[in-house]
C-alpha cells in the first residue's frame, strides 16, 4: 500500500472512517458542504484538491495531517547522479559531440 497514490490511500481511509461512523455518503457530503458526487468520487480514489480532502475529513470530525518521508536513503544520490548525467549529455550535444540527424 505504500506505493499506492496518495489519492488511493486517502480514499481508502476516508471510506474506512465513514463506515466506522456508520454514516452515508450523503450525510458526509452535507457535513462537509460538498455535493454527494464529490464523496463518491473521492472514495473511488479520484484525484481532488487538497482543500476538498480537508473538507471531507473535517466532515467526519477528523483533521487531515500530512507528513513526508523519504522513499529510499539512496533516492537523493540517485537523483543527483541522473541530473549530472543529463547535464553531461546536454553539454556533449552543445559541443558537437552528438550524432547529427539528417
């Protein structure tokens, strides 16, 4: 589940919390001040504005708290290496080291 999109994870949590509270999508929509179709789309994992997710969780009486973690300790090094490789390829192309297209 850690590799699922944020929208997919939030959708599952939203539905779980709504069912725990035993309320319908319509009741949540009324509480959150949104159209019931917004609740339905959110629970299916449709991408939505952060403010919409916040309204939905607030409608459940919850606070939406976001956090960030590194997916890998090597991620930063890998991104730096890829950036350097792109720069080198770009410089080679500018200096005539690239293959000409005819």
